C-alpha cells in the first residue's frame, strides 16, 4: 500500500503480484491492482482483476467504485446498466456509491433501450 500511496505504480503492481503469489488470490489485492491500472490510464488491464474481486466479495470496500469507474474510463457501452445492477445487488461503501450513482445519473431510466 505504501508503494501505491507514493504513486510508484510499478512497485505497487510488483508487490501486489507477490502478495497474490505468496498468500493466494484475495479481494483487496485484486481491487488495488485494478485501481493502479485505472490510475495509470490503463483501465482495461485492471478490469479482469476487479471483476474477479467482485465475484469473490461484491461488498469489498472501494471495489465496486473502481470497477464502474474503470469500465466507464474504458468506454464500456453498458456501464450504466451494470452500475444499476451493482447498486441494487451489493451494499456499497460511500465512495463506491458516489461513483456508481454518478454514472447512473448520466442516463435517466426512461432513456434505457432494451
């Protein structure tokens, strides 16, 4: 976390990868890997980590927000629909709720085309 906080992204990714190698797959490391990739402008690379983390525990702090923000940054066409699902499916932390609600607010429900 110190490497991530200091914006040393290569070191953060190396340490998080070591954490997974040594301790096994865990939701916090997956979330941080996804967040680092989003932070560095490569959200597409982080999305698989975030999806896996969400599958392990959708209520992991900051994970839902990181997932939705990464999908939006990557230009995922159905991000609003997914944000609505996440909002109704998981209990979100305040930061994630803010991100999810912001994305949802970009498209009123009456404009959703099935």
